[in-house]
């Protein structure tokens, strides 16, 4: 099958799937969410569908994968077909199983990292906007100083100091990313804290936590969710580049970024296997951005 | 007046897009305007006044379309005319004056350059001609220093002057028709008078036809020869001004007329000690002193109206009382005891006593919280209500503000009308069970009928709970309706204070006199009489 035909078929079938998925969603959900589901564009439905599939694969990896993650099951670089539908890799491990486990590792770590970056960054950013004064100055100048250092070099430095376990990887990338999240949530919150309803809540004697949780966060959520999607993709790329430099996810663990590098030699033989993990990253990135675009559109529409 | 009208609109339909459907905004309105005639268009917001005004230029806003009827301007069918033909008319033969001159001028260009734009575009004058003409019109609009004012930028002149410069600009090509869309709504009463007088003179001098859109009846009574009343895109009635004022036919028109008749019963003089007493307060933003030695008392069950034009320090006084702006000197007493100047230092019990209702209900209610939480939160915080008791309290509060609890308790503020939002603001203040409520221009963003409803509600609640109100407003009609005591402020100082009876009976302080005489009355001769009285030296 020639490539253009394959691409066209892929596009048509994914839109058809998205359409069916959206229709199903608006049936299954309770009334309020059903309206949102019905009005969402097909791209967003496609994005949500892809993300759902990835989550499913990541959660049920041990049940779905035909072989174990690190087990050498055959000779090196076997072609597609037979017991190994996508062949084997440089060490003779099953490619399909590693792709499935890779979803768990790469997506899981990226998600944990982004979530941590957002909890810390958003909380500090909103807090700084709310309190203002010296607290805002101290936090913001500190963040400015951190942002002045190129992020990749800074994470390399931190990883060299603290070692490269999965936990330190998450903490280091989250720390670097939290500075960006801090900036955006501070500026969003600054627009909100001048509203009369915040003044009313302050005059009522509300504490900082209530103000952040109930008065500011719900109004800042749309831009933050959009930023979350973008950051999520950036974290992928960061992990991949760190893996490439040997400081990311350590070898026996399956990781899409390092899988591309490990099997890159196959490209010279006209085999597209090394592109599969790259394609998995690309597809998720596109899907996440579809959902993000939709969220941004909804947020701007609600402001009027 | 010739037999062929200048503008004739027949059976006009305009629709606006709502999602995928089109909803009607104007439903079959006829309109006839003769040369030299001024037609007043009245209606609440959302009645379709502005849409109809724009349609007179053959224009529909983005998301709207003219779907039926005909618009004929001096023999030209504007619905069939090409965009180029319409552009030739606009600015030259039909001009438009918008509500907010500040938002309509380009801040980056001088007034006179913007004046010259239309004459140059239509090739009716050279730049030099346009500029000398501008000076002439500025003079006619009674702008101070007409030879030089045009060389200023929009931010360098006051709001009232800007509105007059805009009217002069609309006159630049001596159009046959001008559409005024609420030109004085955003102005103080004292400024409004000058703009009204200038507009009326210039329209008469050049024998221009005009459509004057407003929601203020007293204003339109001064300006228009005929009045047309719109309600939800349909005409209610139309008659010449004097007939309409003397004998309105339709029930809706009568209800519009009756709004200003609301006045609350006279309260007995205060005998007890005041709840809140402001004593010798001086306050400043940075180095600029904005309040000078303010002192007044607020008693239980009584309403103190604080009156003055914008910038007179009314809202700043409220900020001092609530503790948002600690004063530089003086203090605020609650039940005879000094309150901590900063709200953060006040106890919950002290904060509870004094609640606030804001001018813009849109920004005063968190758009992402349901009414249940907006109203319930103060009750939960101050009174410690939980679960069922809290829900019952919220329902009782919704009942008090005359909204059906079951229908509203789970709504978001975005699902309410302006007047309903303001009612929620009131409920939130009430939920704290306060003794003083500060109302900061609570009715000035609302239509008159809705205003009246809010005032009646506030009055009813005051009677029920013996609340004290501090009512900040620039509208003397509101003061007349609800105040017991009046404080008049100008430039951050109190000019005069006393009971309502004292304030509305002569002798007045000069500034109070100016304020009082500037409030438009329904009498169509009021403006002429007032101007005559002010000009004659007495």
C-alpha cells in the first residue's frame, strides 16, 4: 500500500472513530457533560479518544503485552510477523511489548512530573499574586534567577548532583518546569485578584487557602489546563533528550525516547520499526494539543 | 417639513446569531423620520434600541443580520445599496455618536485630525478648511478654548468635553441624520446638562434630523420631538413628546413613567446612638490626599445617602469604613468603639457587622461558583451553619430577594440577568446578618424599572431587619426615593449634610444647588427654563 493512500485512510478512519466516540460519549454522560461532549469539535473528540487509549494501555500493560518488558525472547532484529508482530530489538526483546510498557513508563513519568510542576507552580504563583508585596518579590525574583539558566543544562547539573533514579528525574524536571507554571499562574491570578468578588471575600475574612481554592482557582483553570497540555508535551521531549544523553530513564526500562535511539540503525535498512515509538510520542502530542486547543477556545468563549 | 420623510423604515426584522440558530432582535418595527426632526428611542437594555439605530445606517453588527423589511434613506434603499454606496453615505450624510466617547476616539491621534478624517475621506473639504471648520464647531459646542482644544489628545480632555468633541465631529460633513446612542449615560448630572444643551443647539441650528437613543425618560423629554418606545424588539407606542408625557396609553409606558414615583416613608428622627460613626477621617492614596476631615454618623434603620460626582471621594469613604484603606487621620467607630483601621486586624464579629454591595454585579460575583455557595459562604462562616441548616438558610435568603429557591439555587451568576445578579449581591450581604450595608452605586448600572425593584427590595429588607444603609450614588432621584440623611461631597470634602428634608429645602450650599438643579425633570421645557435661569444674572 502506498504511503499517501495509507495516510488518507488513516485520517478518514480516525475522524470516523472520533465521530462515533463523540456520539457515544454524549449518550453515556449525565446531562451537563453530555452537552459539552456534543458541542466539542471532532479534533477534540479524537484527542480525548487517543488519550483514553494510551491510558488504557499504560494501566493494563502487563495484561496486554505478549512478553515481559526486559526479557530477551529471540534473536536480534527479527522482522515483523510470527510471535513478534513488530519484530525484536537490538538485544532480541519483543518490540511490541516494549512499546506497551513504554507507554507506562514514559507517559506515567511525564504525567507525574507535569502534575507535580503544576501543583507547586500554580500554588506558589497564585499565592504570590494574592499576597503581593515582599513575598511576591522574593518568589518572583528567585524564579527569574532559575529561569535565567538554560533548562536542559540546569537539569543535567541537578541530575549529576542527585543521581539518576526515576524519582530524582521526576523531581528535577518538575522543579525546572514549575518556574514556568509559576509565571503563567501568577499573571493569570493577578488579573483575578483585582475583581470585586475577591475584595468581598477578603472583607469577609476568608483565609488564603479558601481564596486560592474557591475564588481564584476555578477562574484560572482554563488557561492552566491549556498550559498543562503543552507542558506535558515538553516534558516528553525533555525526558527523551535526557535519555539520549544517558541521564534519563535507565536502559533496561522501556522508554520511547531511548527506543528510537537504540534501534536507529534499522532505518538504514528501510525498516520503519524505530519510527513507531517516535510516532507514539507524536500521536500523543497531537492528541493532547487538540484537547488543549478546544479548552482554550472554550475559555475564551466564556469570557466574552 | 416635506411630505417625503428623510428616513423611513418599514417592517424591519433583524436577527442575531445564538450558536447555530438565529434569534429575532427586532421584530417588525416601522420608523419614520422627517427632516429637522428629533426622534427619541426609549427602552430597557436588550430592547433593540442600538440595533435599530445602527440599522438606520444600513448596518448590522457582527453576528447580526437584517432579515426583512426595508430601510429607505432619502430615496436610497439601504438594504439593496452596495457597500461602497453605503460607505459614501456614512460619515457624510449619516453620522453616529457612540455612548462612550473615550472608547470611540483613537487615543493616538489629536482630536482635530480625527475631526478632519471624514471630510477628507469624502472629499468635501481640504485639511485647512476642515480645521478652521472644526474650530467653529468646537465654539458652537461651547468647548473651552475652541482654537486650541482640537490639538489635544483624547486623554487630555474631560469626558463631557470629549462627548461634545465627538458630536462636533459627527457634524463635520453637515449630515442630514445623526444617531446619538446614549451620549450622556456615562456622564455626571452636572456635565450631562452642558452636553445636552450643546447637542440640542447644534441640531436645531443646522436643522439636522436625529435619532436619540436613551433609557432616561427625562433626558429624552428635553431632546426629542417625538418618542418611540421599544420593548423586546417591538414597538410599544409612539407619540409626540408632550402627548406621550401627558397621556401615555400603554401599560408598559405607564410603568416606565411610574418608576420615579417610588419614595419610602419618612423615618422618625434618630434617637439612639449611631451604629457606625466616621470621625475626622483624612485619607490618601500615596501622597495624594483624597479625603479631607470627613465626619458623619449612620443610625440603625436609617439610610445615609452619600452624593457627589465621580472623583468626589464617595467610594473612598466606603473603603475607609470597610478597612480596605486605613485612614491617615481620624477613626471609624462601631458602637462607640474604635475599629482597627486595617480590615485584616478586625475580628470576624466586627467584619460581619458591615457588608458591602457593589456597583458592577458582574465583577462582584465569582462567575464559577453556584449561587448556593456564593450566598451560603457568609452564613457558613459567620453563623456556623452546616448541611441542612445552611441549605435552608440559603433558600430563605433567596425567598427574601424574591427569587424562586428551587429554580435558582444551583445556577451560576452567568445564568442571571443584571437585576437578578444585583439581588444575589444583596442576599450575600444579608447572609452575614449585618447591621450596616454599604451600597456602592448599586442601581446605576441597571435600567430604571429594574432599579425601582432593587430599591423597593432594599427598603423592604431595611424595615424587616432594621438595617442601616450607606448609599453611595450620584443620582439624586435615588436619593429622593430612599434617603433619610444626606451627605454631599465634592473634591473629597463634605459640602453639606443633614436630613433629606433639610437638603431638599432651600437654602442650599452652592454645590448642592448645582447638583439639585441639574437633575433632568420630565417637563419638556425644563432644560430651556434652566438654561435661561442660569444665564440671567440674579
